[in-house]
C-alpha cells in the first residue's frame, strides 16, 4: 500500500470519524437487537459493511446509508450477494428523507453527530420510527438512558420514547481504536404515548422554559454529564 493511499485513507477516516466494529461483535449486536424478517431497517453509517452483512442475514429490508463515497461504492458492488434486499444510499443521513412506513434504525453513530442524529429521529414523534439500536459514546448512552431524564432533550422526548442502556463496548473492539468506550443505546416507541404526537413542539417549548424541573420545592440539579449537550470527536462505525 502506497504512502499516498494510506495518507488519503487516514485523512478520510479522521474527517468522517471511521472506527469500525469487529465482525464478531457486529454479529452479536445485531443478534441482540432481535430483528425479524421483512422489517424495514435503516442502517446509519454502513462503513465497511460488517453490520450490513449481519443485518442482511436476518432477512430484513435494508437501506444502508454511507457518506463515504469509497465505502458506498464497495458496498453497492457487494449488495447483490447479500440477499437482494439491500439498497445502498450514498449521502448524509441527516439530509435524507426517512421512510413513511414503520421502520427501525441500527448503526454506530459518529460521536460528534450523536445529538443531531437523535434529534432527527426523535424530535417529531409522528415519524414512524419503531425502535433504534445505536452505538454511541458510553457516557452518552448512560446519560440518555437515565430515568428520570437528566437532560432537557431527554425530558422533551420522554412522552413518546423509552430509553434503555445496552452493553458497554470497549474501545479495543474498534479499528482503529478510539479514545473512549462506546455502548448501546436502545430507543423504543412507547406503546401508549403519554401525550399526543401533535403536542411535541409545544411540550418541547414548555420543557425549555421550565428546565431544570423542581422536586419537593427544591430545584433539581442536572446530572454532571448533562451540563452540556456535547460529544467526543472520535466516531466509531
């Protein structure tokens, strides 16, 4: 491999935050997510395709989204061999239209864009998202799964979404190795929402104007990890 190719590849990885899960772990995480044949699944950041292959083996209808044109082209060339129900889309997930029928999401999110992706998925509960299984920074997974919510956004999302903390993923499970551990955050639509979906904008405004809420006459202190909506810059995929 030439030094020039290595340099271009490394620069692309830094720019796009490419840290890839090992195949064995990707298979395990997909298995634990419990996908059923025929479900519509959007994969965020398909990257080298290890999760794409694991998802395709479940018989789902898969839309694999990848921003990197090199990886997208490689994955598109392999798609016919993955069972015929895989469509590769090159582009930024945040800029793409999402399905109009019920769907699930799976992916290892770029750490620096975690909040943006969550807002795209959760701000409007009219979006027919059923469940999202997301690999994020470990501290972010813990913060988002806190009950009751420890952040303003978590409180704004709570009437429609339930958050669960999945397994911790050591940094060594990625290549290249990021600086911090990751973890699985599971987001599931409530079977019985606490408020009508149409109230989401008004409820978000109410939370912004009232946060932090008071308990027993005393102001509630946010969790230290929730003082800022921020993410690390290393981004596993």
